[in-house]
C-alpha cells in the first residue's frame, strides 16, 4: 500500500506545470518583487506616452517575453511598470478634498447666514489653493510606485521548476 501511495505521489508531482515568475530586480537589493501568471500588469513601452494594461497569460523565459492581451511583449521593450499607489496618494487626495470642502462650506456659509463679518475672504481662497496645490504635488511625486528599467534595474522571467 505504501508503494502505491508513493507511486501516486510521484506521478502527480511530475504532472504539475512549472511555475514561471516575473522578477523586478535591483542591483543593490538582494531580494526582488515577483509577479505570477494571471496577475494584472500595467506598463509603458519605450517611446510611448500611454500605459497599457492586461492580464499576463503566459511567461516565456526562453525569449524573455510576456503574453498580454494576445500579444508578445518583450521585456527589453518595457520602460516603466506601474506597481500601485502609496500612502502619499491617500494624503494627496485628502488634502485636495479638504481644500475643495473649505471653499465650498465658506461659500455656503457666506450665502446663507447674512452676516457681513463672515464673508468669503482672501485667506479662505489661499487656504483652499494651498491645500489643493500641496495635495496635487504630493500625489504627483509620492503617490505612485513605479519600476523604471535601466542600468541598475531590470525585468526577468524565471522558470522556478527543478
């Protein structure tokens, strides 16, 4: 009985397909981020000004390519990979929302209370513009994680079967 169980285990282990991984490698880091087949990838090709997005259908380690949206994408053609948002995006959007809310409620208060002392003043405008501008800049520079390939960073498809 043990021999039969061992035979089944060996049979099922050899039928499993190899797992392929897309590695985001940095020269100065010993560990790398990974993406597997079936995950969504948002990237920009060299020379393009727009991002493309799609699910990774297959990884080809022999030619270092991905199959996304029924099209071969060579890894050396990829310029930037968008890796998601950070806490900076939440802070930026919160500051922009605060600025818009400040102006909105100041204008509503000015229009409804009839008190000449509570007018919408320059300081209300300055608070709103400063908050919106700071939030926009934080979101622009600190809100997104991007992996830019180059001299010290590269993408590589690895077959992890052994």
